[in-house]
C-alpha cells in the first residue's frame, strides 16, 4: 500500500493541480464524424470525462448554452453551420473554453479559430491522449486562481485599470471583456509596463509553468485580439507595442 501524502504535500500547488486532473469533467463534442465521436467518447469516458455528442452545427450553440460544460470540442467543417461561426457565436455568450478540431491543421485555420476566441486547436488526426492533455491544460489555465498577492492587487497603467482578484479590466472607465487567456497576457505585460517582455518569457508567464511552444505560437493572435479591444486604432497601437526582435511591451503614458 502506498503511504498517504504528507500535509505539506497536500497543500502544495503541484498536488492540487494533480488532484484537479482526476476530477470528472463534462465536454460537448461537436463533430459530424460518427466513428471518431464514438472512439473519443469511449476513450474519454474511461478517464471520467462525460461526452455529449452533437453532429449538426446548426444546433451546436443552443446545446452548448443549454448545459454547463467544462470544455467544447469543436470541429471546423460541419453541416448547416461551420465551426468558425459557432465559435464566434458561442464566445459572444459564454466563456467556456473551446478547443478547435481541424482536419487540415494549416496556419489559416489555426489563426482564424484563435482570432474568433478559441483557446486551443488540435489538427486531425490526433492521439486521444493528447486531446485529453489539452483539455486539462486549457482548464488549468482558465481555473488557475490568482496568488495571494494578486487577489487583492490593482494594476494601474494610465487609464488602464486591472483588478486581478476580480479579473476585471477597465480602460478610461469603460469595462473591457476579455477571455481568461487575454487577461493573463495583459496582466503579465502590465506588471512589467514600460519594459519589453520576450515572447518566450511571456508564453511561460501566461502558462504558469514550463515553456510551451504552442502558447508561444498563439501569442500574436491573442495580442491582436487584445489590441482590437483596447486600441482606438489597432493598426497603430498606443498601448501594446511590438518590440522588434524581442516581444511586446505595455506602454506607460507620457
């Protein structure tokens, strides 16, 4: 019999994260490939993941909003309504994490999905183990609580105010709605306002763990979405600036 973990280990962030990864989950799979859906449902159910399957894109948004799902797995090519349209409509009404599934896996599909609010993408064919790992990784990023210092802090950069404990952002008094990923990117830049932050460093900070090339590759898309929400003219950004050869910087006023 294995020994019981010590109280110190139980209280550690690593132990908590490992325990979270064993919790039952509920996902909505939107894919018209019946064979793939059956295989995924069988594999995921063996890991305490309940799968609800929808094959018709035309009813996907209603089904996604009708129940509480941890993650939506969304194919791109669907009958009656494509995955990109579903992603856009769903993101406008819900913050449920979305992982796009694409048969082509090219940059155009990946970037389009991320720009519309998807949290991750996975090209077909894929290993079900990788899909499960990505589901849990997306949930860890979305649910990771702020540290004790972040929980009560407020970051102010000119007219930009970030209340980290409440995950609230206002610009010149107007509240800005951000996804959890966009919020983390903005917080890490705001903590270092006036200083260029390298892409690899920013990707590591946002993930809250070891460097992940997948996060790095999606940074440009998430920064572009942030600029759409924060800048008067996203093509001539005054807040989030690109520092050539380095990464990004949140500019201080003046």
